[in-house]
C-alpha cells in the first residue's frame, strides 16, 4: 500500500504501549502499516474486530457487509447507535472507524463476499478475516484464501460458545477448508440471525482472534497454524484442536 512510514515520534506517541509488546517494536508497527486486511461481516464479531484492527494501526482495511442496521443489532454490534438504524453497516462502520486514527485507510462495500469477488480483484491482500454468520461465506472465503495462499481466520459464535479457525497459508496442501471441517452444518442451522447471544461472548472471541492477527501481521512471520479453538464461556473452557491431516480436495471456483 502507499502509506508513508510514520516517524519514530509519531509511532511512539500514538502506538507506544503496543510497541512494548515483545515482537512488535517500531519495526512491527511499520509492518502493520503496510498490511491490508479484508474483514467479512460487520455484525457483533466484525464490529468489535474492526475497532481493534484499526486501533492497532493496520494500514488498510476493506469492510464487507450487505446488511443494514436494525434495532435488535444494537446490544452487541458496537459500531452502531439508534440514529444508524436502516443505514448500511459498511458505510456507518467506515465513518466510525475513520475517526480513530490518521493512518488506517478504510474501504467499504455494502456487498457480500461473493458479490465483491465478482466485481473486484484481490491484489495486495495480506489477511482475510471472516466474521460473517453465513456458512456458505465461510466455505467460500476459506477456500479462496487457501487457493490464493492468503492468511486466513474465521470466527463464529452461538450463545456462550465460540469457534476460532485459522489456516496455514504456506503449507496449503496440509490445509483443511471449512467444508472439510464442518460437513454437516447447513445455512439453516448455522446462521446466528436468531441464535441466543450476549454481547461480551462476541467480544471475547473477537478479541482473542484479533490479538493473534495483530501479532501475526506485526511480526511479518507466518505463524497461523491449521487449528481450531473451541471456546465455552459458560464453563470457561478453551480447547485447541491441531489439524494435522488433510485430504482436502475442495477448491474455490
Ligand atoms: Zn476441503
């Protein structure tokens, strides 16, 4: 991307606390400034994630969501207020996020991932982060990322439970796609449109994912493994499943 490097004083003033994290420093902050993240879905998970990614100083973020804000969204989707009802989530999120810092370029499209793919090419994408509530979009985005060797994570929540899936984008012959991992889920039983939810569950899952993504992009060293974290906030259990064997034959078409 074409952002200029920040001066040392600008970096220290704006991101000083983040620079203290092992592995970030000025070099990591400048790495973040050069990264472009595609964020799919601006519901509870996506709005929280958008805030953390922009506040971390990611260089560019492209926001996708075709949906409009409704009253029932407001208890968990933190970019919106009552005045935003019936507005496009992507447009409102851009307005909110543009006021956070001077370094992040915000691009938005009120489109689904699939519609956007049909209209744009995906040059210069460093990370695809799926926060959608659509099983089909999760399959499509995970396969697209695998096929193009782009770093990828996907998060989902239902009631007190969360799933954080990450893919190794270097050794893609060992990478399972979403369809391999969850073959029996379909759109009708997966969408969280009507599922039970309290906002902080989304906050926890999104924060966990964003922490890993920010470190991955700052360190400039691919660290995402093929793994799933299963999070249950009622029991306080987090279980990690390492995905070692792959015979995925699916490709994005
Ligand atoms: Zn597969």
